[in-house]
C-alpha cells in the first residue's frame, strides 16, 4: 500500500473518531425545599431532557433559614426526584449536604456518544426519506412544459 494512501486513511479515521466523540456535561437543576407541584414537574422535564441527551444531572436543593434544620425533607424530595427519573438514569452519588445545599448526581443510562450516533442515524434516515419523497413526485419543471404544449 502507498504510504500517502495509508496516511490519508489514518487521517480520515481520526477525523471520524473526533466527530463521534462526545463529552458528558454535568447539568444542574436547582430546587427549593418548598416547591410547588407545577414547578417540580417543570424541573423534572428539564432533567429528563438532559438525561435523554446523555448528560449527567446534578439535583441541588437550596436551604434557607429554618429549612436547614430539616434535612430529612430534602432527602425525601431528592429520593422522589430520583424515582421519577429512574427510567432515564441512575443515582451516581446519594444526597449529601454541602454547606447550605443538598446535592445528588444522576447519571444517564446511555452515553453521550450512543445518543449522538442514534441522532445521526435518525437524521440520515430522515434525509433518505425526504430524497425518496422528492424523487417520487413529478418534477416541477416538467409540469409547466406539459401545460404549455
């Protein structure tokens, strides 16, 4: 094999590897201890979106004033949150107190790279379907020519 060809193929493989590489990012969702149901569902949907995209989620409860004397309520809220996102991720670090905050990290079931390859496959399938639909319809330039004759 020619050395130039070998170098070219190696460069193409490296380029493809860089394209498919994805870094897992730690996204943060902040709660207050007394959170309303609608606010909780909004935060839950955001966290589910992060987990579906392959990112880790850091759930944080902010304690203020007398709330700091009731950490068991924070643990209960974070456990409920972990149960609600259980189908998308697993608890990586259990709830722990960090100053005035309580923190828990949830890791996704799918890696960021797996999610990215699935998205690329879906995009390619969508483009192929669009090409077939475009090729299946009669050309726009032919129809006016037929009407003119």
